[in-house]
């Protein structure tokens, strides 16, 4: 996990995958906002977006991004699903 940018978001992290000796692609960016308490996800990887739309069909996308209200009861489960998938991707890349 690498810190990617800080424009508007309180904390912003991106998960990247190395695809070449010098090239890395961003799989997903997660922006955390203090007020309102939102988490914004932007999928840079189309396959990851397609996987997530099957894993969590109730989450509506705008292009390759969605916003999650942390006060909703299933918010933690959604974040857990994404982090588990990214962990598996990282293990396979080693």
C-alpha cells in the first residue's frame, strides 16, 4: 500500500501492481473523508471492478468509482471484501 495523493481527502491510499520493471498500475485508490464520513473507492483495474460488482451487487458504480457511507451497517463488510481480494492479489504477485 502506498500513499498516493492528498487532494480534498483526509487520507488517500492507492494499491499498485508491478506490471513491468519500471511500470506500476493502480488497482484501486481509497480516499477517506472526515466530514461527511465517506470512503471513496476508484478502481483502476477493470477486472477488479468486474469482480467487485459480482461480489457486492448492491453497490452502485459511477464509471469505476463508488462512495460508501461509513455509518451504514454493511460498510465494514464491503471494505473487508476489497482488502481480502487485494491481499490475495499481493500474495499471488510475490
